[in-house]
């Protein structure tokens, strides 16, 4: 049995799809980490950046896939 793969049989889109999937997972992980970190900030730190606990609660309650 031959292990030769004809050029027309190779999926040329796979590397792009794989890269996009990795990029999406990276963004989701960043959102999760950022929201978790913000939820641990003090009232003073939130005031310094112009945010309130209600702003942070709203953001922290979002699922990681939602921007």
C-alpha cells in the first residue's frame, strides 16, 4: 500500500482553521482571566479606573465567549 498523498487530497484550509480556533480560545481565556481579576479588585482600585462594583458584576456575570 502506498503512503503517497496526492497534492489535490491535502486540506489546505486546515492550518487556517486550526489557527483561528487557537486564536478564539486565547481570546476566551484572556476574557475569563480579566473578568476574574477585576472581580477581586478593591473599591479604591475600581474608583481609580472609573468603575463601580455594579459595572464589574455585570461584566463578571458574562460568559467567557461573550464580548
